[in-house]
C-alpha cells in the first residue's frame, strides 16, 4: 500500500461495500488511492474524486493499470462525476498523512510552513493566514469554539489578533502557546490540534460541503447501493448521524429539529452505532484512532 497515506479501516470498508466485478464505485476522497486501489483490485470500476491535485497524481500512480477514472473536484459535486447510478460511495473525511506531513500545505503542527490549509491549492479561496488576518477577534473565537471545540477559544483569538499579521504555522502555534503554555510530548495529542482543526474547517467550509454531499451521494446510488462515511471528529459524525436518521425516517437521537415537510424515507441505516477502528489498527496507525465509520443502504423502493 502507498506510503503517501495509510487507508483507514480498509478491512471493514471492504466488508461493508463488497467491491466486485460489474460494480461501479465512487471514492469521494481518493487521497493517495489506498481505498480506490483496493476496490479496483477486487474488480470494481472506480471513480476517484479529489480536489487536491497532488492526491490525484498519487492515486493515478498507485492505481496504474486498474479500472480507475480520476475526477478532480469537491465531493459535494460528485453528481457531476458520473451519469451512471453507483453501487457504492465512500466519503473519507480525514486529512491525508501526506497533507499533515507536508509543511508547505500549512496543516502541519510540528513544522513551520505557510499558513495555507486549503485542500485545493489552486483555488482562489482564502488561506488560513488571510482568514485570520482579516476576521475580527470575536469571529475567530467563534470558529475555534464551534469548529475546533476549543474551550480556550477567546484567549487564543486574542493572542492571534495581537500577533497579526500571521504568516506561518509556527506563528499560529506561538499564539496558542502564549494563550495556554504547553510542552509537547511524544505520543500525546498536540495542544494546538483543536485550533488547527477549527481553522481548517472554516477555510475549506467542510461542514457546509458535507451537508450538501450526503443527500447528493444518496441520490447517485442505485437501489440497494451503499454509502460509507468515515468521520474523524464529533461535528462530522453528528452531521452524518442526523442526515442518515432523517433520510431513514428515524427521529430519535437526532440533534436536529424535525424538518418540514419530512424528507422521503430513502435509506436504511446499517450501523446502529459508529464503528471504530480495531485496537490493532490504532496501534499500527495512531492517526486512525478518532475514526468512526457509518454505513447506510438506499432502499429498494
């Protein structure tokens, strides 16, 4: 498997989606091609979607000779990637190891690099630096609290505003360190993780994109087709859970108000609770430890 990124929960996803000859799959976040390659090696035709040109290039490399079609775009636009109904769709919402380990991308906590954080480096969207240097302190605090679930958001936002203009990831980490002094220890979650998460979500509008992508994915499935979603923090998982519940007619345990009118019942939820990675996988790939897998199937009628 490619060292660009280790595919998360590969065994479980293969079991739930069952790729086989004659099936058409869509990998909505191809990343380094790990899931895509596994689907194609089992005979499925695969449409690999990603907005990151580096990820698509790596996917093309590892999937050379396999029945894989590359499509560059955001997974909320997946309906544009195919005119054929799909047997299965995978949405892996995580940031790839390559993105996290490449200082130039601006996701890295432990290395200094440009404060970018855009998934699509060719887009004209604001970088993280531009966003933080423009927004008022109150809005920065809201982003860190709501998207990063950072309890010290106001203190960190104050330090960010004092330090402007920010240019690098090191500048941002320094702001966080002044707001809440810390030491980093091997194996521990970096104290800046929540802040970086919140800013990354805001830069890429990740929750808005996911909210559009889920019903679009269901619409692209053929009857009996399956949708698997890998999420990595509670905001994503809650949105997936609530959308699955609404589209399956289940209102219990939903955090959202009942829509009016009620959406049609088009899904059957196959995972009563989110499935975590095994202890063995978490030891082998610590970045998988926060993953949660949910799977639903489109109803036959």
